[in-house]
C-alpha cells in the first residue's frame, strides 16, 4: 500500500501541471478520480511532439496513470450533483480552471468547503487568483520568458535560451504536489482543510532562488558573454563543448589542474576566483579549441581520474540505456488496453515501507464512471438514467 492509500483526490485539472500533480498523488497510493468532460479531457485529443496513440494520445498517457476516469457534464444540474456528492468523501480537490470559472461552475473553495470542511482544495493558475495579469494565458513558454531565466544562459546578442522541456508546468506541478501534502499534514494535526493556491509565475520565479538573490542582494546584473556560457552567474569554463566525436559538459574545474590536463598553459597562471569571471570568454574559447583533440570517452576518463567535474551530453536514446538509469528503475512500464506496452518516467521518491507503484495506466474516458458512482451509493438504474441524460458517460468496449 502506498503512503497515501485511503485518501481520495478529485482531479478536475487539464493540460500538464494539474494532471501531473494529481498523478504524483496517485503514485503514492491515493485514489485519484479524474473528473473530465463526457467527451474526454482536452489533452486526450492533442498530440505531443506529433505523437498520437491508437485511442489515447501520448501526452495523456504520460500524465494520468494511477487514476480512474469519471466522465461527467458539470454544466448539467445532474452532473454537478454527482460531483458534489463525491466531494463529501474527498480529501483533495485539484483544479486549474481559469480564474472565475470554478465559481461559475459552483465548485469553488467556498462552496465545496461548506460541504466538506476537511477538504484540501488546491487551485492552480498562471499568475495568481487576482491582480493585473489574472486573465492572461498561463502557458509554459510565455512564463519562461517572463521569469528572466532565458537570459541566464547563452551568448550576448543572441536570442533568449528556452528550456528544452515544459519547465514551468513541471515546477508548478511539483509545487502543487508539495502544497497538497503539507495541507494534508496540517489537516491530520488539526482536522481542518484549507485552500492551497499555486501559480506558475511564483513557481518559476522562486526556483531561481540563488540567481535572483545574486541580483537582488549583490546587485550583479545578468551579463551574457560572447561565448555560449551555460550560466551567467557561474565561473568559466561552464558549458557544453564539442570533442572529436560528440559533446561533453565541463563544470567550473580548478584551472591549474584543468590546464595541465588539456594542455593549455595559460590556465596555469590564472586565478580561479578572479580570472574565471573577468576572462570568461577567453577561457571558454580556449577550452573549446583544446577539447576537439580527443573523443568524449577519452576526456571523460581523464577528467574523472583527476576529479574534474564533467559528463556526457545525452539524447533520449542514450538516457534510456544508461546503466544508472536502469539501476534506479527510473522508467516504469505497463500494459494499456488500447495502446499496448507503455513506458514512461516513474515516481522519483523511494519509500522503504510504502513504495509507489503503477496500479493502473491512464484511463479511457469514463472508464470508471459506473464503478465510482456505485461506490457513492447509486444503483445501476440511477446510473443508467444519468448516462441516458448525458450527464455522465462511460467508456465503450
């Protein structure tokens, strides 16, 4: 049994951040009920990277394992009543509607906490629940640009450098996950639920704790250099460098030792605490030229033997075959009724007594509607009437 076994989560979120946060709770054993429209959540119908599944798209598969699907029309009185009945036995309610939508649907915190005062209600938004940007779209790349992070790497004069993943969505998901767990702990101590608010702008800003403090406390601006340095606030050499056959990462080595190893005599006379900042472009350029002389494997063997921080630059095809990744069990696999074998990253936290596991894959739309409504006390006749009225739907065999 998982550490959250016995807890029930109503996941009314869409896209990435909300479903990812709810999946984390499901990975820990919570009974996560994905409350989605009778036609299925939006993410089911949008391909990620051009990848479409047989009936369930890859994006949805990756973000919705360990959940059951209840397909319900919340705009219908009967459908909303179904949800309000489930709220009575829920521990967490999670939504990322645009601000104001939850209230219009009658599933805002004030309404649901009156039904269940012990409810932990997690509300996720782009910029906050109010304020001048409340109605702006909370999209990952837009928030990356606004966060300042894109100007902490790359060359001066070149375009900003976006992250190669949905960074803001992922960080927001983890922030919501953390908030839900903390609020559940508070409830265990006091018996009271509460409203937990998380927004993407604050999430991506606060993970830049060190970088922004260098600016706000020390007054040091972001100064991108002429070379593609990997971080404006870390000394040279720091970045990805081409070798004879591929690329490697080198991270701020001791210049004297590093210079001896790569055959760059000028580094032997430089100071680690001053020259690595004032002569950053020079150091980067000289490192780049020297590292072309050997293969990645040759350099990495030499650097590891001399305690120089360095590593390979992987593509996904390399990552999935890495022996440490395999040893860790980083990826999990399961069989899906329409998609066959599905392999995705798993849950990254290990518990000695309550390990996480994949109990079920991503559900079909309404796959568990009848099962969930039976658990709430409805008869098959009542459920049949709801299905006939289209207030709810169930998966077709």
